[in-house]
């Protein structure tokens, strides 16, 4: 029997509904039966009313874990990814959300699939993230990471934003739109997809730039190299400050005349899949594509 080396497993969950808590409890009992050390994220432990195991904060979980199991939807895994990559800890997802492009395991197959992973029967995939930094008057205002996308959106006043886009310091175009989505291959099946963007296979080294409700019908999505440096300059004549969000987290204001710089993050997410994972099967099932007639 191959040993995966996952002897200390961190658990983090989404707490909406008893079903999620039941799945977390099932995983805990199963890991205990396999003599695995369980570490609970603080809010997860509180939701479970659990005090038997080590309890750590979200940002400390990867320090104590060989593997992090996330119970929830893709949003839960997105949150876990940002602290897991800092210590190169792999992440495994159990789907308790709606779509679940990233969380592969169904609740009814927790014991079988996690058991296979513990035996070393799994595949590991690397997914890259983006780092977005916001600048104004030669000062850094804020920065954050995104596994799915960096989104420029209206601020307090819902109207079009005027902005310029540069790729590797070369001017691409000016936009008047509700914003723009800069999506990784992982994020190409999220918000960018609903905006008419292309689906990018996870192993592509590429980014999709998808304008949101552009004023010109000729404004179309474009795919660029994943190592591109993207600069979005907010026109100084905008009446209000738009905002930037990374994976739908904090919305940070960008003053008119400021800019957003988006680059690939050096560290990558280690995403664990059970044996038999098939990306195209995931697309078929999640997007309702037709299967072969014969």
C-alpha cells in the first residue's frame, strides 16, 4: 500500500445548513478511524461545537497540515487556496455548493474517495493565481490574490467606467464599460463565462480579458499569454471611483487616475483530484452539455 504522507489533515467548511456539518463530522470520524491527526479551522470548530482536536485560525491552518480538505463550494475552496499556497499545502474539495468545478468529491463518496487519496491514489494539478496591486499617485494602495479572477466594477454610482488597458506596457484599447474581468483558466468557468468569455483548459498558460457590458459592440473578449503584465488605468475624468475585487472578496476603491497592475503569482495552488478525474466530464455535467448519442 502506498502511503500518501498526509498524516496531518486540516478541515475547513462552509457552515450553512446541517448537511454540511454532517459531512464534516463524517470526514472527522473517517480520518480518526485511519489514525490521521485532524486539525480544525477555528470557525469550523465553533460550528461543530468541537473541542477534541487542535484548533487554529484560517491563516495558520496550512502551517499545521499536510493536506487541507475543504467542505463547501468553489467559493470555499477559493478562500482556502489563498492561505494554502503560502506553505505549498495541497487542497482537496468536497462539494457542498451548487456547481463545484473545483470541489470534486460528492458527500456520499467521502469515505471511498478520501480513502483512496490517503493510499496515494490521486492526481495532483497545479493551478496558477494572479496578484492584483492598486496604485495611485505613485503609492501602493492595496494588493490581493485571485485564483479565479480580478474584476473591475462600478463603485457606489452604477454607471460606465472609462479605462485603458495595457498588455506588457503596450496599449491595447480604451473601454467604456461596466468593468472588465481578468480571468485565469480556473476562473474561465465562473463570472467570465457568464460575461461571454471563453472556457480555458486549466493547463493552458493563458488569461482571458472579458469586458463587462461594453458600450461598443466591437469590444470582445481576448486571450493573452499567462505571463502577461496587465495594466488597467482608470480615466481621471471618471465621476466616481470604481472598485476592484479578487475572487469576489474585498472590494477596493481605485481613485480616478489610479491603475491596477495584474501579474501571475509565483506560487501555485496544488489541487488534489481523485483517480478518474476528467475535466471534460466536469464540464458536461456542470454545464449540461449533451453526451454522445451512440
